């Protein structure tokens, strides 16, 4: 007779081999987490209160580190790249020096680098590749400091809790590092430990950034579109919440509950320990598997890598649009693919949370894209805060040419493409466009999933995938979507012409793989690079 499944699987998407069972009523650290989260969010305005002068000592340190990095790049790699007509040498040198400077400057800048590392296809590949090292290759704290934090927060010597506690960390990142350990009761666990003095450093960095950010508005188009003050606010909200591991453990349970309610067993969440969770220490179930970029290993084990990406996409979209909560920091270091093909999703320090109004806006945005309704999409973006509340949507559609056929960017000259981007930027800024915080997390996750397609499913037909995901939502959630949005997806087929238009493809295009899409992007990049070189 097969063993009965663990009793807590009805409460969350967990592994089938529990080191302990999750019982929310017996987790003392969980009490008051909602109030704690609200109080933590209330700190942000105080941290970002404008001041006449930033913390002087920290400004000098930041300027010195970044100035040293830029100066060395200018004298060495930039000249070498120009001399040899190899711009990639210049980009690689700048990326490496910035990564080292960010690493030296500490948690806030490391977190910025981690966000940039998710921008594959947006930022130069050299920058993305270097900043990926900031995900889990940051120098760890000495073991003595780790031991002191654990013993202080748990109130006991290590030997009274753990039969084994590895001195070497499994990974070290901006806020914390993780160590493998074994409890006295025999369970294999992972212990996440916050870096000492990180809170004070983060507060000083936020003061510096919030002082500088307003001076960058409108200076360059990219900074203006990214809305530097909103970006700093996003840093503040995410980093401040990351400083309390009780909130992270509560988010683990919340997302596990969402996955269970949608019967998504293709993704599992590690169980937080019933007692061993504090502000700076989080003990959790240890889950292992294939590294997310070990495609050969997964396929040799018979794992359907296309199904892995599809499951992540569905879980991500369901969480955001139907439940208002989603993992806000997807990247390869936070994922393991287990031998049975399930994905272990780790690190819940950054979690996207939506109130009911913004959740419905996300749902309308998804539905508007499916049926190619630009008015619905723009209205959703307005309700998310990307456009002012009184925006004339019809005027935006007309001025931006959204209702006109899309030009294929691969057929445009670099001058034409640059002119179009500049004009689009100018018009968006004229309408008061901004990039709200929750949308930043959403787009960052989409960029990761975009890169995951390149790694795990480069030959999948993107049109077929869009159709498959839309069919899933229609079958599982069609009635609910119709009630909440007012448009029944069961009455509308996916508008593939709209999908083609979003890629700048002609209507007769029947198939598009990620490999094809990557080739188009590379063609555009090379043309722009050649254009810059000639000028």
C-alpha cells in the first residue's frame, strides 16, 4: 500500500517527504506578521524623507569606489576596445569593474546589481553576465560572525540545536548567506543568516540614493522612464522587508497556499521550521536538484525542460492576476529542478503583493493582451499607476500609433530605430508615464522567464505557447475572469495577429521560436553597434 501523502499538502505545495509538518497555529513567529509587514512598510517614507545634504561619509565612499572603477575602465579597456575596434572588450571591462565596485559598496548596491542581472535582452550581455555573480558569489561573512548571530537570535549555543553546522556557506548574497546544517533531531536543513550591521548600511545607502535620484529625472531618457525616485522607493520597500526573515517565512507559506489552491504541484516551496525563525535567522527544509542552467543534466534525467518553463509562467501569472501575490525575485539561483521534474522555488525575501484594485488591473492587462484590446491594456496600466488617472487613452493610442501596423525593427535603419525610440520616449514622458514599483517586479520576473525560454526551450513555438497558456486560463478560470473583468475569455480566441504585432512580425508569420527571436534581437544589436562605431 502506498504511503499516505503528508497532511500539510492541503495547506501548501510542499515536498512529499516532510522533515516536519506545517501547522500555522503552532508557529509562534507567524503571529502578527501582517501587522509587522504594515509597520515595516510604514518605515519607508521616513527613510526616504528628503534632506538638504546626504550622509557625507557614505557619499565620499560611493563616489570614490565608482570613480575608481570608471577611471580605470576609461584608461584601460575603453581605449583598448577603441584601438582594436572591439566594443565588447570595453563593455566587458566596464561591467567587471562596476560589479566589483558594487560588491565592495555592499548590500544595497549588490541588490541593484541583482536586479540588473535579470535584464537579459535589455542590458548588454556582458553586464548581465557579470552582475549574475552578485546573486550568490558575494564574499561570505566569517563563520564566527554567523555563529554569533544565530546564537544571539535563537538564544542557545549552536551545539544545543544542530548536530552539524557547515562552516562554509552554500551561497552568500547581499543581505544574507545560507549554510547547510543538521538538526539534533536528524533533519537536513538550510539556515539563512543575516549579515551583521546590514540594516545601518542599507539605511545610509537609501539616504544617499534618495538624495541623488530626483536630480536624475529627465537627465537621460532611460533614467526618466525608469523613474529614479520610484526605483529608490522600490529598493527601500524590498530591502527593508528583506531585513526581517519572519516576513519571508510568512511569504513562503502564503505562496505555498496559493499553489495548493490552484493544484499546482509542479512547483514546491521549502517548509519553514515551526520554531526556528527570527528576524535574522531562518531555518528551513533543504531541497536539492539540478541547477537551473544544467539543461544537459535535466534532459539526461528525462525531465521535460519545456514543461518546467511553462509551469513557472503559469504559476507566476496565476499568483499575480488571481491571488495578488507572486515571487518577486525569480532568477536561476533561486530555483532547483528536482529529479521528478518539479521546481523547488527558494528565497522569498522579495514578494510582489497587490491590493484588489491592482490585482484586477493586472488581470485586465493580461486579458487585453490576449484579445489585442489596446484600450483595455492602457486602462490597466493607468490603474496600476503607469499613467496619470486623467489620461486620455484614445489620445495615447492615436499619438503613439498603437492602432497602426507595427514596423518590423529588423527592416529599419539604426537612425530610423533610434528616432522612433526617442519620439516614443518623448511622447510617453509628455503623458506623465512612470514605472510603478509592483510593475517593476512583474517585468523583472518576465525578463527572467524570457531568458529561461532561451536556456530550457529555445525551439518551442512561442505562438503555440501563448495559445496553450491562454487555453489553460480559459478552462481553469474562465468563469472567474468573466465575472471580474467583464469579458469572457471563453468567447474570444487568442488574437495571434496582435501577438505577431508585438514582436514586429508580419501577419503571414506562422511560427516563431525563441531561437528565431534571439536571432532578430542579435541582428538589431549588431546594427546598432555598427552604427555607434561609425559615429
